[in-house]
């Protein structure tokens, strides 16, 4: 559809693509529902996943960050052990493989050279490979045994937003359907919960004024910024930092809250922005403890919590969603904050310097 790749009234593709995210989640739910309205994946793919004694996720950039979330989904919902590897590192340092590995390539474009090289090796070794991609007929899709499509529509902005959300949603569905089929995992209605997620994302993309203000309050004169989180919030903190680096050129680092004291706290000065995610109940107190530590050293801390876990003074509160699905929602304010920080600095949001949408060279 030609309208998919036109900006329309939007100043940037990135803004348009962030706005499309609620629709992407709904579309994925529709695409992965059977005639009874139940979530499903292709039988052959389901069998391939069920046969695996270990999953190796291979990806780069934002897709790697989606893989970190995917690991938790397959381990919690299907009880299958997972390793997540950066494509470019895998070749030098191939892990000892299990007896029945399944390789899952996560790639928006399906063309990333670093990931392709791993797939070539995997096929030489005759192991099964599944590609999760936004581009039907892409190289990684054609060369793998199986494909799960993201159905996110074309993503034009170099910084990936809706593809990340789509990747996490498709990983959730694949892990959930596998867990159900194996009679393992958590008992909840993922389809219903993804509907709540779509509405939650909508609430966030409708609060652009507030997010623009956050970007101004925390990042206008910042030289650097830190993103902290624990458990699933940690996975999102690294993606939040990458988004900010890519489009605003502010040096940013995302890491586990517990690691603060092991080094990074040395960098906290008067006014240093620290974005702290607090959507995971079992670690909310610990992350709030981290915030106290950085505030005591002068940091300008922005707590992003979730309804039900929020406390007075939290700068942003995301709508309540299932605890496993928070990455789909908490990433969105971070995307928008990065966008507005980049605008303030007059950066070329859709085409950041030195970056390419898909990197087809090693
Ligand atoms: C490039 C893009 C990133 C993307 C990465 C992996 O570096 O600029 O946004 O995350 O490649 O791309 P892929 O298409 O494999 O997901």
C-alpha cells in the first residue's frame, strides 16, 4: 500500500511509525489468530520450536534488544532454555551447541550481513533456522527453513521503533503458543492482554506534549544520559539508550540497576539525566533504591513506573499491562523522548549521521 510509505502530514517517518504501534500490535494479533480466534503459529514452526532443546537467538542492534526480551518469553512461557547472541560476535565465539538447537534470527530488514553470515554457517551445519522479519522474501527469510512475519508495514526511519514492538509481540505469541502446546508456562489470555497493550501504547502516543516536555527538562543541555532497569526493564533500558544515541547523538548507556554501584555511578554529576524504569513489581524497590543513590549525587532522575506500582513524584506512569508485556509499552515513551531530544538539537531524525537502515556489509 503506497500510503504506508508516505509521510502524509507527519514531519518525520519516525513519528509516523511510533504512532502506528498500537495498530501494529492489533494487526499482529489478527494475523496470528486462527478461525476460532485463538492465537496460533504455523504447525511446522510450532513443531520445530517444540523439538528444540535450546534456542539460539541471533540478531543485531535493536533486534538484539528484542531478543533479550524473547529469551525471557521462551524460558517463562515455554520452559525452553535460550541464549541470545550478537550476530557479529557469534562467528568468532561460537558457543558449545546443545544436541537439538533451533536458531532464531530476528531482523527487521532480513538483510543484515552479520546475521546472514551466521545463517550460512548454521545451514552448513544443518541446523534448523527460523527468521522473524518484517520483509517477506528478504534474504534471511529465503535462506531460513521457516519465517514468522512482523506485519509492521514498511519501516523507513533508520531508528527502529514499530519493528521492535512487533518483534517483541511476535516473540510473545510464538513462546505462548509453544508453551500452551507443551502444557507448560503461565496461564493467562495473551490475546486479551495484547489488546490492553495496544490501548496502553495509544495512551502514550497521545501524550506527546508531556514527553516533549520531559525531553526538554532532562536532555536539553545533557552531554550524557543513563537508563537503568532490572529484569525486563533492563532489556528496555538498553534499547532506550540506543534510541537516544542513534538520533540525538547524546552519549547514552543502558544497564542493569544493580551494576550502578560497580562503576557507572562514578559518572553521576549535578544534573546528569537518569531514566529509571520501574514496571517490574519484584524489583521496584531496588530500582527506587538506585534512584535515591543517584539523586543523592545530584542526578536529574526521571522515574517511569506503571499504574499500580507508581509513587508520588514519578515523572511518567505507563498504563497497567501484564508484567511480561511491559517492554511493549515502556519502550514507547523512551522512543518519543529520544525523538524530541533529537528535534531540540536539530538532528536529522529519520537519517541520522553515519547510520544505515540495513547494514549489508560486514
Ligand atoms: C542497523 C539499523 C538498526 C537495526 C540493525 C539491525 O544498524 O540502523 O536500526 O537495529 O541494523 O537490523 P535488522 O534489519 O537486522 O533488524
